[in-house]
C-alpha cells in the first residue's frame, strides 16, 4: 500500500455518500451535445475515462436548468425529448461502474446566454437575462428578470434535481460562480435591484438560498449538494474574498460541499482557468480563506497537477477536496497513479488551452498530450496487435516517443533512434522557460514510459536507407522533425546571435537588452520569458499580427503578457545584425536600429523533408508523423504518433 500521499488517497464522506479519495474531476463541457441538447455517445466516453482513471467524482457540465431564459447550447434534461433521460442514465452509469460518483453541474448563464452556441447570429437574437437591466461589456443589452421569472427558474432547479436523481447522478453541483446567473445576483457590480433580491448582501444571497432550498426539498436529506462559488470576483467593483467568505457562511447550511473557484466571465475566464504564466494553485488561497469561515468541507481548484502540492494543501488544512479539470484530460489516470505510487509516470497538463480552443472552433474536445480525449468512444485501451512486428522509429521527438510507447504497448519490438545524444527533440529547448517546463517534462515522461515498455533507444544514431536495410523492420515510422529557419541576413552567424532552439544551451550569452527576431508563438513566449527576467526586450515581426500560429484561447493572454513585458514592432523586417543590435526596415521602408546586446532568432521551423523522402520506400510499412510533414505543434505530433503505432 502506497502511503506517500495518505490524505489524497483517503476517502471522504459528503452527505450520505462516501468518495474513494480526495481527487475530483471538475466540470468540463461535453463533446457531442445533440441538436436537442442531450448527451451523445462521445460525451459518455469523455466522462467515463476519468472515472476509469480513478477520480472519486466526475462532474458532468453544464446542465441548463431553464432553457427559456438561457439559450446556450449545453445539456438539458427533460421527459419531453425522446431519449434524453435515457442518455443521462447511460452517462451516469458509465461513471458509477468504475467506482466513481457521478455528479452533474446545474447552470444558468444569465446575461451570458448563448455563449456556447455555434450559431452566433442566433445568439445575437437572444434576450440575455440578468438580475437587472444592464449592458454587457460587449454592448449587448441585458434585461432584468421579473419575480415571476425568478420563481420559475427556482422551480426549474428543483425539477432538474428530481430527474437527475432518477437518472442516477449521486451529487448535484450548483454553479454559482464564474459570473453566471447566481453570481450575477451575488455581485454588487451586476445586481442593481431595489427589491428583496438586491441591495444588502442578505438580499443578494436570497436567490441562491431559494435555489438551494428548492433542490434540497427535491432530493431530500443526505443527498450531496455542492455549491460552486468564486471566492472573489477579482475585478474592481465586484465582491471581494471577504464577501466570498460571508456568502459561503450564509449558504453552508443548505449544502454539503463548498467548491471555491475564482473570477468572473465579465473579464474573461483566465482567473478561473489559469494560464501557464500563473503559478500552480494560485486560487487555493481563496479556498483556504473560505475554509476558516465555514464548517462544511471545502474544495479547491486552479492549475493543480503535482501530487506533492495537493497533499500539502490537504495537510495544511487549506481544503478537504482537490479538483482538477485540464490535468485529468492530460492524464485521466493520475488518481490511479497516485494510489499506486507511480507519480513519476504522470503526464502533466501544459496549460496550453488546446482543450478549450477546440470547443469554439470545432465544438469537440482535444488535448495536446492525450490523443484519446474527445475520441474515447473509439477505444480507451491500446489493444495488443494480432501479429507482433519489428518497428523502427527514426526521431525521438515527441511524435516518435509517442509512437514508440504506443507500438510497444501493442507488443511490437520497437527500436527508437535519434541523431542527437538525448531524446525529446524540440521539447528539450523548453526547459529554460519556467512557464513551459511541463513541455520539457513531457519528453522525460514519454522517455520513462518507453523504457518501461521495453523500447530499445539508440542515441547518436542516424537512420539511413542502409541502416533500415540492415535492421529489416516491417514498419518504419519517420518522426524526423524540423530544423530552425535561419534567415540569410548579414551578421546572423555573429557571437551575439542565439537560435531560439538553442537558448537553453546558450542562456548565459544573452545580455540585458535583447531583440527577438520572429513574432510567432515561439518568439512571443521567449520574449515574455526574457521580459519576466527583467531584460529589455524588442520583438520584431514582419507581419502585422503577432502569434498567428497560437490557438484562440491562449493568444489573448499571451498578447496581454507581451504588452506587459515586451516592446513589439510589427511590419518590421530584419535587414542585418551588427554589434549594436538589429537593423530593421519599418512599414514605411525606413531603416531602424533596435539596440541590443543579443539577438535571438525565432523565425520558424522547416520540415526535414529531404531526410523523410529518402526513406519513403525503405520498409513495407512507412508512415510520416509530426514536424517532418509540416511544422505544427505538440497536439498534432502526439496524435499522429499514437495513430501511426495503432495502424501497424
């Protein structure tokens, strides 16, 4: 029995339900919500995988309780839609059968109705409801709810609770945070009512009390009710942590667990879903403060991925339950690994927002480091191959490593070769940037998995047609990667120039003033890091837009960080590098000298096509993966490596 994390692994009783450990899966939106807002089969697989991985509870998100005033395309529950209750029953069953407690989040987005609708024109035609007549930051009008509407919404919470209990859910989470409707009532910034629902904190809490009372009356005593609040709204004019503590205290008699998150949709979701630039567990302090003022168990959340940190939070009494969202996408089996003492095998979340960017883009889910996410229904296990083959993989970057691990798990004899003296490929360069360190760790984790699966790793070994002929593999997987583009400008080979991929090897060469040439994702993140170190940083980009290769969720916060730490110059072309810095041509064709001690070249990557093409017919089965096809990202590399191995 592993006792390294005794508190994380210990059960907890909430209401009349006992949970097997203290690791809960936070609500994350479903993957294939049907046209009539029922959970589809991929949604069932999406939640089931985290139950199978050992989470004590898996929360289904978000169930709209009052569609008449909340038009978001999220889950509904009713008896009118054929198959709806059955779909929820199958979903709850899929969680319960793995020993996890199925929970469901009740939601009303209020003035943010329509946020998740794919048809933005229809969204514009909706009426957004809130506690008061108002105008949203984007200029959209908000209409105040009448008392009759409030009463109907309260009733809808109770009606939904009855159906959810019938479907087999064993806990209900009431979403009263993140700027959704209940928090809009709690917020002095958004609640301007002059009746019994507005004004004093006691009045602003009234709607929440009515909702929770209605649910309790519907489900009876002992059935766990969880209240999710933002400990603080974290913006000027919103409620503070002192108010958050009072709110929790005023509502705790009606609930069994108080889940403390942070922030409001009013100014984006980055306080709730922490970016890579923020410390892990930044919002835990809010939960710790709330815990001082209540007697009910408290749950915390916020970029948590390290079992030692989570154990410490419990040990120090800052919370009783640990919630994770994105981390349990990156590695659904984290709870099982913690229980087995295999924490070194955990694949860490990169906090890259790939999972969240996929939702508004394709209305599915995808994870940069876990190719199964959103596709769990296609198979949650790596199935052994019917015929064991010899597999040779050229290139030990992230794509090659993923292919090697997967092929070995299928029972193949796998040889992984790389020309360099270490595995990891381009991930090795991330170790020098603290907020990207999890990317470097991903290479280490995959290497450890490969070794344990019996992969033979051959370093300082180039795979040529002759080498393949000698080894005679059945399958040859080409993960040959890419090479940094070095523009042919005068001075590029100077002693004051560092290629961004080599920054981790030449960090001591970088002076106090720096020009980063190239404003793509890699250049922007490097520039932000240097700015955080206190250096004066100029960022130069030929195009009129920075980080065009960045996903739509990560880019806004990255641009905010660039604005804070970097002086950016778009429509600037690098002409030559001198001892004084980088000479550029601006948008008007004028030469400008950006003085700097060091120039970092980050203009992009070029696929190693020539190497790949030389091996196209070297084995019966040949597959290209990752950057050697075209430079892209970790998500693409992992996905292609995984599926190449499945195809053998």
